C-alpha cells in the first residue's frame, strides 16, 4: 500500500510540475497585452439632427449578433423618459474601415430632445466583452423657428377673420368676412357673436377705440343697390350704424384717437376708383382726401400714432410686371403727395406706422420699405435685417416667396410685428399658402420669424395672416384665413434649452 501511495503521489506531483513548466514556457514577456474593446464617439456631434444616425466606432472587429441586439443599444428620450425606437446595423467608418454600430431613429425625434445612450454587452470577434458600458448624452438640434410664443385663441368661425382689435388684455373684437362681429371679454378664451346684419357683407378691418366704440368697413345693400360704408358701434358691438356710404369698394381702415379731444380720427379707402377718405370724430364729418392715385389700386393705408402723418400703399397694374406705388401725408391724411420709390418695387400690399413719423410699406417678394412720412426718405430692408427672402429648391423646383401686408407697433415704436402670407409654388401643383409672423424688438432694425404653438411643421403651418395688433410688449393679437385668431401674451421665452420645444402640431 505504501509503495502504491508513493507512486501515485509521485505521479501527481510530476503532473503539477509539468503543468507549471508548460505554463512557464507559454509566458512570453515580449508578447503585447490585448487592448480593451472600446468605442470611439468622435463621429457623434454634440448636437444631432432630428433623424440623424448615432455611430459608435470600435477599435477592432465586433460580434455582429451582439451589435444588433436591441437590448445592447438603448436610446432614451429624457424629456418624456421613453425609449427611442430605431434600427441597428454594423457598418464601417469611412476613414479607418473599422466596425461601427449604427443606430437610426425610426422617425424624427423632436427638436431640443435630450437623449441618453447606453451601449453594453458588446463582444469582439473573439468573444471578449466591453470592460464597462458606454454611456453618454446628446441633444437634438434647434427648431427652424425657436420663437414659438404665439398661441391659438378659441376661434368663433371657420371663415376668414379680416380684422382684430383689443381694447385691453381682456376686451377685444374680431370681424368675419361675412360681416359678423365677435366680442371677447376674457382675452380670446371665448369669442361670442354680437352682431350680424343680412344686408352687410365683405367686411374688413375692425378697429375699436373703447369697449363701447368700434368701426369697420363693408359692403352694404341700400334699397337693392350695393354700396360700401364706414360703420360704427357705440354699444360694444351690439349694433352698428352707417356713418357714410361711398361707391368705391372699401378694403382698408385706420382709426386712432387724435387731438386734444381724444375723439376718433380715421382714414379708409378702396377702389373703383381708388379713393381715400378722412373721418373726423370730433365733427362727425367725412371728406375725400386729395391724393394722386388715379388709375392705381389701393391695397393698404395707415395713420401715424399722433394722427398727423399717413401712408398709403398702392399698385400700378397698367405696367408689366405690376409695380408698387406709394403716397404720404403730413396733414393727417387730408392731402397726399407721391413717394419716390427705388426702381422695380413689386406689388405693395399694406402699410403700418412704427412711430409718429416713420412707417413700413409692405409687399410681395419680401418687400419691406422703411419710409419717413415727413421727408419721403425710403430705406429698403432685406436679408441684412433678417427678413426671410425667396427660396428656390433646385431639386423639387419649388419656390417659396413672402408677401407682407400688415405691420403694428407698440406706442414706443420698439416692439412690432409684420405679418402676411408665404406662397409655395411647385410645378404642376396649385400654390400652397400659409401665414408668416416677423417680430422686431429694436424698432425695426432686425426681425425674427415666429411660430404658433400647435401648428404643424414646427409651428409654421398656419393660415395666411390678414391683420395684426400690438397693444404692448406683453400683448399682441392677429387674425387670418380659415378662422385664424391667435395671441402672444406676456413675455414667454424663446425656445433654447433642452426639452423646451413643446410644439405638438
């Protein structure tokens, strides 16, 4: 027994020694250590496109099965804590040809979304794993328009709303094209129909100067004859009386409080033939203005904040292409003189004063002209003032152009808005039309495009805007096609921080 044990023990010891010798022979001190499997994030920018792929490059070949396992590559939207759906594949980086895991979102991620990425359990071609998970965060890009500060009001109608006017932050009026007048007492949360007469149609530009007193222009049937009239209410819009009927087809109105009496002073006008009229609320009289506008088409006018100056925008359709024309007044609209405009000004569509002397003439092809109504000096504004210009897409052959028609400013002339229509023309398709809003906070030196919360296409797809009123830096309202009524209340911040883009359109 003893001999057998000794022999057996000797064989065991020998086996151990042999193993140690083999191990010792395999220990090559010159052999390099195997580098850890690591992912390179160089190809991932700090800011991602809303549908941009996320690419992680590895330092050596990886096992494709682990690379495309959804459990190993998780992208989370930290704004709503939900996982971002997407697809995984293995590719090669363009420079070194190294294995790359590519995550492609299944759909566009919202702008300014904070993303968290975790990559784990990835093996290389020899089965070696990541030493630790790869984790990082990124944010998606800013929206095309970061100022999403307008909000839809509760529209009372689906027809075009051709005018809007607020007395204060609560009481306001809106006007449907058919002649229906709506009133709100709660800042637009609810508009109630307060006036409609069967003989009144084609109504434009309601202007209120008190909770009781409001004006608008419209077509009116007088004993079977179609005329046009300036109408006034003195009981909060419940009834409107005709101040004066005229033959020209009225389409524009400007009313302000003026003079020591504080009574209404106004200008209104139209075409057939082109005419401008002045209303004096202190005497109740209306007189035709003296203006060199024969043969032209009147498209818009405005009266300065102190009622001493006036501007009118017109177009000459007798030439091809049609050209913009303008006149100015230094006596409150009683008399007008021609303004010498730069050559080749496109169709003009409206006017709006900035302060007591300066105003804008607005029109097609992004036309914005700053005019001194006292001197007649004209400055052409454009891309340098950040006014959007015509865009041409060579791939789709579409053309996007801007038609501006109304402007309104705060009493100090610093904060204001220009509104109008964006026209998108595509070969073989009817033109698409939507609204546009530009804001300035420096008296018209620079502008920023704005959007409406809840509108599709990042807040930019809303109907054409026909009218705008700026009461103060904390309240502005607008109206337009398809029942559009909207307001900008308070001073909401522009979109900038992660998760701050809340458009759900």
